[in-house]
C-alpha cells in the first residue's frame, strides 16, 4: 500500500486512475455477423499458416468448424487505422528531417537497409504481444493530453490515441517503424516513454537509452523494465539481461531515478517457476518423473498461486533484487 501511495504521488493523482476513457480494443470477438477474413487471419497467425499450407480452405472454414467454439478474435482494423492517422498527423512537427522515410501500409517507416544491418534486424514469424499492466496504464492516463512513446511496443491488444507504438516490425498496431538506437523524433517530443522487456533485445542498449532520454521532455517520465534472471527468449534476438545496477547505469545521471522496485509480477518466484517448468517440459518419461520426484512439484504451479507463500512474501529486498525476474525503474527528466 505504501508503494501504491508513492506511485500515485509520482503520477500526480489522488485517486485510482481511470484508463478506459480512450483505449480502443485492437481485437474483437468474432461472430457470424462480423466475420472478416483478413481480420481473422491477422489475429490468428496459426490459422493463417494452416490456410497457407492448405490444411484449411480459408479462415471462414476454420471459424465455422472450430473457431467459433474457441471464441477466436479478429483485428479491429478500422479503429486502429483511424487512430494511427490521427497520431501521425499530430507527430508531423516532431519527426527528424535527417532520416530517410517512406509510407508503408499506412505507417511511417524509418527502417532503412543501413539501420537494419547496424541493428541486426532479421526477418521472423515470431510475434511479440503483451498487454499493459496497471502502472503503465496509469502513466498513459496521466499523459492523456500529451504523447507517450511505447518504444518496442510489440503487437498491442489495446491501442491508445496518445501512445505511439514504435516497432521494428510492421504489426497491424504499429504506428512508426524504426530502431531504438536511432529514434526518428526530435529532442523533447514525449511526455513519457515506456520500454517494457525491450532493451534485452536491442543490440546497443546504451544507444537506445540515450535516445530515450533525448526524446523525453524536461520533466518527462520513464518506466523501463528489463529482465535479470530470465531464460533466453523473444524477438528478434536476446542480447542482454541486466542486474538492477546495470539498468540504473543506462539512465543515470541523465535521469533522476525516483524509485527502483521489484514489483509483484517480477518477484523471483516468476524466474523460479519459469526455469523449473521449462526444464520439466524438456524431459520425457522416467527421466521427467525422476526430476519431479526431487520435491520440485510445487514449483510447477502458476506463479500467481505461489505469491501468498511465506517463502515468497518474506524474502528480503536484497534477495528480491538478487533473484528478481526483472526490475522496474521509475524516473523523470529534471526540469530545465
């Protein structure tokens, strides 16, 4: 509760923030009445692959046979495209003039061949897709009249008119395409920047951190999260995990670190269960049973089911930082 009070103070709010005022779902539940082939395949890459391989005649055939029973969703394209155009119009005065660009599928693309080579960008079918947690939603709400950069947004299930989804991948929810090491925005463009589980995938996180600082307005706020004890994962590459000290070093002294926390969703229990579950999935038959008989069965539970255990709750702060799944920085750029 003490951290919640501090966080509200950091945001400048006195009550729980409301975040539903401007968010639009990027996906909607599919029905027989609203079915759209392209939108269905965009939201269900497994079905799109099956159609391409000839295992299904079409997305509609899949929906009628099994998709309706699985409560499949489809992309809410028109809403996203209208919102994107409004954001690009608003961003016009803030784009740099020294970088080549082109329009690509309604998005502004700054990802030149040179930047692709320098940043080590590779083509892949992998999809990064995660929702926002309460801390991010609260910051988005606080900046409802400003601009927020989601640096490495992935494919978002909900889009906001004040959040610029910046990505190296041409997802349907992407607004601007480019690399984190060379942001195509002028100095001091954004009221806030969020970077969640991105910098471990960036070839030069120091350059990316400098760019994030550069595009923040004086007084602007940053929430950045980078994993520490997490296994290899993600797109397009996984270069660096960071200790808490390493994460702070990316932004100090340019930013004032207001707080540095291991929040509930980043406690060591998430790393522990991830590693044990993945290990167990890699074993078969009697070997797997032998592994499980090492009295590690409880660790196969979902982390949420273990959060109330004393061996999770009573772990001291120094151990939380030592073993954290990730740490989260809350910072601001000092006013001029």
